[in-house]
């Protein structure tokens, strides 16, 4: 990465996700202009960046000193070439905020939301230039995990999507373009499907929370960390590939699909999840586990890139 970095980015909303985005952008040589209305937000943001910094690989010239905090969102976006919004998931708030961002940002600058549950079409309508409003949904934490899902709304221009994809690639992300909007996007919907079955298995007494987690982490989760669902399914068929898998296991797979459970978050279900998780974590150094997880995430991402895996 050149010392000048990809340019100046604005981070609007500096909670957990916004602070992680700020660390990502700074680590790749950006100047970052931030805004958040919460009391003490600047101090909290600088503390979060300082906590992230030792773990994040950074480009030549990258520095936390290139972070500035501003009193209004208009001032924060005034000099930005890219705007990443990570405010609360409230539609009326987003509509009002994006109107302000649209009025203040330079023409053509992409205005991108991190929203995991809302869609760009729902809050781009009131903007003078709705064509530059889109979604760039990260996977938490953005300063460590490369995935970002990019999708436009009904009025988003192709140029805005292309610029967002290029910017994310320049700051070390693995952008994935969605062809149309769907609530929850792709990764969260896949994750929700797995969570539903995990909760169902726990509720039905098939296995403990600790053993369900172990079945994921020490089984398919290892393969999924390297290759996706379709590629893994293809490899499961050996020389015959996915067609062989379908020929020999297709009926069994369909039978499992029909037998998948449903789940809810009723008080009884919540209690079972909380109790099972507490038992699994009993005696575990959670903070130390998180530190070791983050270190392994960084190493895994680096090794995957060096190995040229898709």
C-alpha cells in the first residue's frame, strides 16, 4: 500500500462497528474523519482504535494520529472520498441522517451503510442523489474479518457500487456483490439458519451447547473457514464432484432438509440457551480466548491470502 493510502474516509457512528471500521481504514493508510453524537464518543473511539491497533496489520504510513473527530456529520464528510455509516438500526433516523450526509458530501462520493437489517431502498428515497446510497455490510469485527457485502438499492447507480467495491478492496476487504436486496443479506441469513438448527438441537436435548459448538468448530467450521458451501459440496463428491454427491446423497440431503427443526426465543428457549452457554463457559478465560481467537483470525486470513484460496 502506498504511503498516501486509499484516501480520506468518513466514519459516521462510532460504536462497536464504526470504531472497528475506523481501525480498518486507518490501518490501511486512510485519513479518517469521524462523528458520533453520543457523550464521550471521541474518547471511546480513540480508546477502541488504540486497543485494536496492536493486532491489526497496517500499511506504511498508517497511524492512529490520522483520526480526527468532528462536531457534526456534515463536517466529517466534507473532505471524504468515501462515507461509511454505522448508526442505529432505526429507519427514520437513517433517512434523516442520509439526507444530511447527501447534502454535505462532495458530488459522487459513495454514501454507504453498514446496516445488517435495513435495505438501502428504505432510506435512499429522501436524498437529492439517491444513486450514491448503498449498503456495505461488514462481518464483525470489520478490522479483522475481510468480508463485506455490497448491494445497491432501487435507485443506486452502477458507478457507486463499483467505487465501493474498489475502495473496500483497497482497504484489505473481500467485497462480495449481491445481485439484489434481501433482508439480512447473505452471511447473516446463512448464520441465522445454522443458529436455528443449533437452538433446535439444544432444545430437543440432542446435545449440550458445548458439544454443538464443538461439532461446528471442530468439524464443518474448519472447512467453511477455507472454502464455501458449494465448493466443499463439490469436493465431497471426489472425482465425480458435486454431481456424484447429488447422485448418491441427494435423497438423504433432502430428507434432512425436510427434517430441520424450527426454533424461537421463548422464555424457556432463552433460559436453555443461557444455561447451556454458561455451563460451556464455566472456568474459561473468555478475554484470553477472544485474544487468541483474534490472533488466529489474523494469521488465518494471511495464510488464506498467501495460499490463493478463493
